[in-house]
């Protein structure tokens, strides 16, 4: 019996590489799987690691009417040639283009997952435009999956769609491989080289951009470092100054402060070592869908300081596995970081809870099982 065909799509290959790591290979046991995203080195990694066909079509992350139309035509041609049974997109531009193309060709099952919403942190015309594009994506989709309850709430409250919305499991699209995210000997050996004796290390992992709260993080850390000499900040992730520039003050702190180390994007064991070298994770983001870095940090036994936004507040329980502060508030962030330093017993208690709480709700096998059940259900209807 011929396998049903699924096309999984994202705007940039980083999203497939991160969110679908291992999943595409698992799906290919039951379905014919095609991955679609913009060209790049990471797409080559996805193709080799997952063992699935990869189609490379350039998609702009920002609004670009002419280039978007070119991308749409190429996606239409690909869908017409591949004749998928399911198109499942994530990330905003891939959602808009792929759901539109799939609707035009009447692909039977059209699924879009909202891993986060951009419009809540935008204003004016940009906000209205982003809401309109999300509405078009939902209109063209047959099924809409919000990654978490917070995203679901925002979609409903802002009247983006009237379609039924279903969060799979407890939320999150990837889940956490608890065996992989563990303090294995090879990880700890590398982490020991990164630690600084006598320094409590705060770790940030993510895009180095304004909406990740980098300005507030740098301001709060610089103030904390003036008060005490036993703190350090490790920043892990790609610089996105071209898309979402941080302030000159923050850039100066990152490049010049003796207790701030930016190591760029890290992968595999090197990334795990960054978590293991830390004492507390910090993600002061303005917006998220369901931040995988908070889950990863928790699985590695780190308590977290996060902002009171979608996703983050669904992972962190105040005082149990971390602290929650208001977004865009460097004073509150400073107070939380100070508490982590000054109350080591509380920090250790939260660290002990962190891994258990992630494993109970977001273990990868459970998350994948929820998605496979969803596919079976929608294909049967």
C-alpha cells in the first residue's frame, strides 16, 4: 500500500533543523516525507540526518511582495508536482505561502502550527498587517494548531480565526529527548573547561535580537556586576542585528564587559556544555510560542528566569522551577538575578525540580505520539 505523503515546511531551515530533529525520520516510517524550506547549509544537514527528500525554495522572512509572489509560484509548482496528502507548515511566512498554495491546489489536509505570534509585540499598521496575514493563513488551513494555551488565547481574543484550535498534549512541537539532554560525562568534561571558578554563571540561549530581551538582560547584568564580582553572563546564539538590532549600549556590554562572553551559535555537545556550565538560565523575551531553550535548560537541571509571556509561563512555575518577571523590565530582571545569587538554597531547590518537571510534561516520545495521533485522526476524516 502506497504511503501517504506529508510536506513539512518552514521559512528557514533552522526551524526544521531544531523543531523537527528526529521527527522527520520518525514520520518517514509511516509516511512519505518531504521537507521544504529556504536553501542553506542547515537544509543539507536536515536532508542527511533525517533521510528525507528536501526541497529548497527561497522565502523572505520580512514582507517582500515581489519575492513573496515568486516564492508562492515555486511552492505551487512543487505542490502540483509532489501531490501531497498533507501540507504542514510552521513559522509565519511559510505558513502564509504554503497554506495559500495548498488551498489553491485543494490539498486535502492543510495544517499550520503557530509556534509563536509576532503581532502582539507590534504596533500600528505593522500589527494590523501581521494580524491580516495570520488570518489568511488560518483561512487557508483546514486545521490550526497553537503550540501552547497562550498562543491559543491570543488567536481567539484577537479574532484571528473562528476555526477550532487544539493544543496537542501539554503544548510544544518538539518535546525533549531526556536521554540526550543530560549531564553525560562527555558533556561535563567540556562544560568544566567553560566554567569560571568562583563565578555564578547566567546562561542565555537564543537569537541575539531586541525581542529576545537582550537590551534588558545586558542592562540588568551590568548593574548586578557592579554590585558583586562573582557573576558572569554566557550568551549563546546567532547575532541577528540585521533583522532585530539591539541597542548600542547592549552591544557595547557584550563586546567589552569582562564578565560577558558571547560564543555564537553552538550545536550538539557544545550546546549542552553551555547549559551544563551555567547555574541559572535567563530568557527575558518579549514574545514566544513555546520556547524550547527553557525546556532544554530545565532538562539540563537549570532553574530559569523568564518573562510573563506565552509559553514561558506554561513551563515555569513561579518559585518551583524558576522565577517569572514582567517583560521589558530590567529592574525586575535585576531583582530576580540578584535573588538567584543571594539565595543559593532556593536556587538549588528550583534546580532539583527543573528536570523532573520537564520530563513529566514534555518528554519527546509523548509529544511525538500526540502529533502522530493527530495525523491519523485528520487523515481518517
